[in-house]
């Protein structure tokens, strides 16, 4: 499947969508993390997720 690109839309539709975007900032005071290593998932599922995440970087 081909990735979606803005060039696939006609210019008028794209301009309409762009008017719906709102930019904002959120100050971050702290970051908290939680580790869940998929202990309730099969090794195959864990490997599939790891592979999918690897394609993002």
C-alpha cells in the first residue's frame, strides 16, 4: 500500500484541511515512565512489535 501524501489531494481540499490545524505548546515540568515488557504476550508478538518499532527509527 502506498503511503498517504498531501499531493494526493486537490489543492482546495488540502487548504480546507490546513485551516483546521491549531498550533500549541505545552511546557513539560517532569516526565514519568513506566516499563511494561509485554509479559502477557507471546514471544512472537513481542518480536513483531520490536520489529515494527525498529522501522520507525
